[in-house]
C-alpha cells in the first residue's frame, strides 16, 4: 500500500458553464511546431470566458518549464496551473528515496524535486557509481559530468517512470534489479518470487503510440511498460503488480476533478487515452484528425460524444455552440 501526501492545487476553476480539457501533442502542437489553429482556439475560449486545462500524457519536465516552452511555441501566455502532466499527480505520493526514470537529460529530476521528494536518484547516478551495473549504457563522459549526481547507495523506496527512457537498456536493467532486489538495495536479489515487486513501480503514461512530425505514430512509454512487465514475468513467473497514471485511468481524473467545473469537454487525438478516459468519467469528448487517429473504426467506449473534427478550432467552435 503506497502512501499519499496532501497536495492542495494552487488554482481551481469553478464555472457554472463549460470547461475544456486539451491534450497537447497532436492537438495544439506537432512535435516542435504549433498546429496553426491552436492560438486562435485558445483566444476564442478566452473571449467566451471558458476556462481550460492542458491534460497531457507527456512529461519529463517541470510544469513551469513546459508551459514556458508552450507559450513560446504557440504564442499564448500559459500559466503553470494550466498544465497537468502524466506524472503531476505523483506529487501526492510520499516516499523518501525515489528512482525517477525517463526524460531528456536530468530534467525529470527537477520535476520530482519540485514535487517535494527529498532524495531523487536517476539511472545515470547509479551507472556512474558503478559502470558494471549497465555495461552497455550509452552515456558519454560528458553526460556523467553534466547530469549525474553523487549516489549514496541507500536503498530505493519506489520507482517512478516520468517519461520515455532515453537509454532503454540501462533503465531496464536497473529497474528490474530493483524490482527483484532485497528491499530496494542495488546488487541484491530476493529469495522469493512474487507478483508483488520488492519496491513499488509507478508508470506515468500508458500510451502505446504518440504523434510528432513523422507521418506515422511513434512508440510511447506504454511500450516500455510492456517490456518491463515481460522481463519481470520471465524472471518471476508472475504478472507484475504496478500502478498506472495518465489517461485513460481514473486516478488521473480524480486528481483534476477539483480544478475544473461545469460541463467538461475533452479535446484529444488519441481514442485509446483521450476519448476513452473522457467517456469513462462522463465528460463530452471531441476527437481530432491532427494526431494519432487515422480514421480507423472505433469501439463504442472510444467513440467521441461530440464527433470527429479536422482540427482543434472546429472542436472549440462546436463546444461554444453546444447547448447545455
């Protein structure tokens, strides 16, 4: 049973009318490019006094850094409180020594520190302490110098996968070592086999695919989860017990339920996360053709209640016109 700490959101949206929840990749941006209709859509919501939140399965950054980047990309003044990333609800967890995995360089470390975790370890710290732990790691000496921190060797209490691994081999090795260790101590192996790992693991994003500038969707963090689970079962003979955050899981929506009010509309590009999750909690849902969705037949629980739109502006205009 994992422990929670109390976190009070710094901004609450209360409205007697409508609220909008946006996905980001494939809705407002494509990789490092803004979708042309993004800025106008946001301005249209502002002019109609309709509040919004960005609910993304992306992550690996501090919320303040991510919103600053998005503000520059879209030319719109986002605030940190606009954004809930896949790992944002993990700030409610209460552990002392955590291993944070994924993301660019060491940016995930600082997101975890912002959440209040006192001792944040990353795989690069462990590899730098003993290069034999992951003999085929892809880190350069300059990476160790820039991004690693001294590791005290204390047992790890929990693993938190914040984003897609950049060195999957090293991350996989260290994660599996810890899941099968004695009490989270690197270099040990427990004597029993079980579905319950030695320490808990939390995955922030279960998306199998995501959209960028490439014409076909790319593998996401959900693929890495499958790899971890497959290797764990090979070692133990049992399915891995783990906790999944992000869309479409209820835990993600429970976190933001006090941030928004009124009738809620979700705008997304992924039927398997955006639309399924919105439908699950009783929101209205809009599916876009600007991202993961490629016109395939949709299951009933992944069919948008408001329809399918060519871009985000069409969805926003439909929401504004929708009678409640």
